[in-house]
């Protein structure tokens, strides 16, 4: 059931993207001694827009005029990661900066933890709503 809900599809896509990005970053680190190697990164998937599209499809009805709107109705998404030019290169032409790759890896791990935590919380919420002891 959960796999057919739009929000869980977005979570699955994001986890897949984060896994692929982790592989690319690991390859960059592995190639840090290869002459002429330029680090790669995946194009940033627009996770905020996908969530907004999912939220629009599942809009909550306001049955009374005094009800407050949902929190995502007024949310403004901004890109989280911007691409930038390479700042360093070794004499061999290798442009991998280990510290930069480790920071990207840490961000990817934090994003993965966030998405899995959200997934877990939504599953608990559904279990509780269905009365199957969500704790």
C-alpha cells in the first residue's frame, strides 16, 4: 500500500539518488591520485519540487473558514546545493579535493538519514491511523 502513495515514491527516488551520489563521490575519492581526473557529481534532483507536487495532489480540504492552511502551502523552495567551479588542481591536473568530497559525502549521509527518518515517521503515522499499534 505504501509503495503506491506519492510521498513514498518521492522518498524512494530520493534514496536512490542519494545512493548513486554516494557512489560517484566514492569514485572521486578513489581517483584522487589519477592524473587529469576531474571530479564528477550528479545533477541535483529537485526534491523540494517533487514534495510540493505530491503535496498539491494530496491537498487537505478546509471545511471551515477559520481553519489554518497547511504548512507546505506557503513554503518556498530554494536549491540546496549549487555547483561551483573547481578551485584547486594538482600539478598532474587532478582536480579532486579530498576535503570537498568528504563534505559532500557527509551531506549525502545526513540527507539519507533525514529521508529514512521521515519514511519511518510516516509509516508509524499510518500504522497508528490504521490502529495497528504504531509504536
